[in-house]
């Protein structure tokens, strides 16, 4: 069984990868590895340019939220379908086993 701290680290890494995968198509400035350098990168921008960039970032985060929600809905649907299929397969196996047992019982009494 994995150690909880390892699971947390893996979850955090997965979260970062998901964030970057979605954000890369929306606003590359907001990739996790770029954020620490934005102040330096845009140090010489005017107030108007800064305001426009902040609006762009705000729109990017709204788009990100929508894309994340869409992704999570797709994941939940895939999990639901997989669970349903697994339950159906288990039910089919159980019926086959029951049928085999019933056949053996019938043969024992004939």
C-alpha cells in the first residue's frame, strides 16, 4: 500500500500536469513554470498594458475553469461507464456460475 505522503506528492504532481495541460492552450504566461517570472518579464509595461494583461489573465482563468469542469465531467462519465461495465461483467460471471451449479445439481438428481 502506498505511503500517504507519496500519494499526496503524486496527486500534487498530477494536478500540476493537468493545470499546465489545460492552461497551455489558453494562456502560456500562466503556466506554472512561468508565473514566478511574470513580474520580471513585464517590468517595463505601462499601467494600461498591465491592466489589459490582468484582464486577459482573468479571462484565461475563467476559460480554464470551464475547461477543467468539462474535463472532470468527461472523467466522471468514463468512471461511471467503467463501473457499470464492470458490474455487468461481474453479474454475467455470477449468472454463468449459478447456471453451472444448477446444471450440476440437475445432473446429480437425474
